[in-house]
């Protein structure tokens, strides 16, 4: 049997006798997930080869890597001429780019953060908010619902709730309780 098959409509199949597109690559059921199905490589001077792009049997696609560890694994700088959209399942989680939701800057030294709704900075793996700005411009520390221009919620902390000064000379302290 032939390992390359061409249909009467011009579709080409490699590893399949039923190509469903102009070029269809198919692996067997026993092909390991980390085996490349398709690779584009570069040869310099006819001796060294570097992988530019690869598609594994698992479906992972690598750009600049021969062994992608995720659905899309890019080893290098990712350039978007417009914006990068980040989705979680079927809902839009945000954008990165000029004039969009998550990050934007006007000069090489600027970072601006623009939120359509409330904005939170968080810590740890679950992104627990520690600093929040609501749509009215109120700033909250220790709260995600600031009720004044500056709202400090000391619940759950030990030590002063608010202090003006330094670690060696404190001029003004507000305690919790």
C-alpha cells in the first residue's frame, strides 16, 4: 500500500486514504503522543538543524521547540500586531494590548492597567486580592469593595492597620480595634 494518497479532487493524505483537506496527516492508534506528525526545520550550512515548528501526535504545537509541553508552546518572542485575547473556556477573560482590558502602555517605560470594571492586584496562587480600585476610583487595601477614596480594612492582620513613617520612626499609627 502507498503511504501517500491523492484523491480525485486533489487532496493529499499521508498516513490516510481519506484526506479531508488539501493536506491531511494521520497517525496510527499506536503512535506515541510525543511523536512529531509534522515538523518544519532549518538547516544552516547543511550540518545543523533547528526545529522551527512541530505538531505532535498529541495535538500540541511547538514554535521554536521540538517538544511542546502545551497546546501551544512558543520558545521565543511572541509578537501581536493588534492584541492578544485570552479566553477561559467560552468566555473572554481579557486582552493584552493597546487600548484593551489588561495591560497597555504609552511609552517604553510605561505600564498602564485599564480595567473595564473593578481592578484588583492579588497575591499567591489563587490571586487573593490585596489592593483594589473600583469603577468610582476608590482604592481599597484589604478589601475588594472600597467605600471611600482610600479604604483600609485591617481584618485578619496583626500589628498596625495604617502607619505613616518608617520602620524606625513612626509618626502616626492607626491600630485595629
